[in-house]
């Protein structure tokens, strides 16, 4: 039977490990400080930001919610980021995506001081990742490496296939696996015969954004499957099909009007994989834990503690 890789358990471990580091910083200097910029009123982003601020509070990290209006211009946002860059009590700056359409997102990410870039999205830090230099790593892929390590899933010498090449998940995931000495293939929407590529994988990471797209024919028997996808489906027939008529899922759908599904067909994953991350409760919980870790590391670096 496939082993379920429990993201909530790993998140709790990481948070426990964070606590003494926050306490040590608070005792010797001051608690780490994170500024979260949420421009506009996108409801999903609002939920993410509240979760990040709550996680800070739980750990004793100071947080600040900066909330420019949805009409903010690129110049105004750059000025806000500039002020946060200059503040000595702020160790980490997070610009919540997506930004309002009129804002140049790339300019905003480039404006964050790389030393305070706790998302690891700045091109300087992406360069550090590629060249194996220290620096903050993109939270979701870094969390996945933690899961693989803490469940003793070997990476060195294994074939890893990452489906998806975004700057925030696919590309950093591929480089982190490469640094663990996996042999890595990156696939995307123009990859011919995706299923055959995926079947090569000892470790298959799906970061696509397409509900249950990866099925039994993509998964080699005994592979480890990491499902990054977080797709909210609002069509009852689709819920019925993906979850094979599961009463529990249909009841959840009837209560909430939607159900969360990953990029991998859940039944196929459970049948064919030797270990996998479920959705929800797999990769999702780790992203915020790694953000906390990046914020603490940023404070430690700025105080010369590491
Ligand atoms: P993007 O939309 O930025 O990237 C999706 C990638 O998937 C692209 O590289 C795209 O290829 C590829 N792709 C799309 N369709 C196909 C296809 N049919 N066959 C092969 N490849 C395909 O998404 P993100 O990387 O930001 O996110 C991916 C998923 O992970 C989403 O479901 C998102 O919600 C989730 N996510 C979850 C997080 C968590 O904390 N659990 C955090 C971040 C994301 P191409 O480049 O050719 O277009």
C-alpha cells in the first residue's frame, strides 16, 4: 500500500524547529520581521495572507500587513517596497501575487532587496540557486525537498521528472532536485508524449494547474509522486468523475460549492505510487512553513548569526 507523505506533520516539525531560533533572535536582538504586501482585494490572496500572518504570530515573528488599494500604480508600489527595503526592523518582504493588472509584477519582484526576498523569486536569488550558492529558496519546492528528506526518499542517482516550468515551482524544483544529485527532466505543455516521459520517473513532481491531469498511464509502478496542484473545481460531474463517486467528496462539494483537487488523479496515484503527497494535506502546508524558515534565516543572516 502506498505511503502517504503527510505535509501537516512535516510542517509541524519545521515550525517546532523554528521556535527556538525565533526565541534566540528575540533574546539577543529582536524578533524577525516580515512585511506582506497585498495590493487590492482578491479574496484568495486575502486568505493566503491571513494564513501567513497567523503563522508569524504563532511563532513570535513580527508581521506587518501592507495593503495598498487595487488602483496602486507600479511607481507607488515600488516606493512602498523601497521604504520596506530601508527599514532595519524588516527582514523579509513578500509581495503577494497576483498583483493588479496595471502593475508591472516583474518590476515589483526586482525591486525587493535580494537580502529580504523571502520568496526566493528575485533573479539574484534564482541565480544563487542555479549556481549552488546560499540564499533563500522558493518556498514550495524547498518544502518538497524537506518532505523527501524527512521521509528518507532517496534522490541521488534517481530519475526525477518535473512537469511544469514556472519560475516559482517547476524551475526551482528541478534545480533543487539536481543539487540533490537526481537526474532531472523538465516537461511542459510542448513536451511530446508526456506520459512516456513521466513513466521514466522514480520521483514525479506535477506542478501544472490542471485538475487530475496526470493519470495511471503517467505513473511508473512504485514511483514517488509529489502533487503540487491546487485546483478548485466547481463542477459536480467533474468531482464525481475524479473522485469515482466518493460520497465524502460529493458531500463536501454540496456543502462548500467546490472541492480542491491536485494535478494528479488521486485514485491512480494511490494505486500505482509507492509514496505520494495527498491534496489537501501534502505540499500545501509546507509553503508557509518554509516562508517562516526563510524569514528567520534572513534575520539570522542580517545579524551575522549564520
Ligand atoms: P503556472 O501556470 O505558472 O505553470 C504551469 C506549468 O504547467 C507551465 O510550465 C505549463 O507549461 C505546464 N503545463 C500546463 N499545461 C500542461 C500540459 N497539458 N502538459 C504539460 N505541461 C503543462 O503554474 P504554477 O507553477 O504557479 O502552479 C502549478 C500548480 O501548483 C497550480 O495548481 C498551483 O495552484 C499549484 N501551486 C501550489 C502551491 C502550494 O503551496 N501547494 C504553491 C504554488 C503553486 P508551459 O510553460 O509550456 O505553458
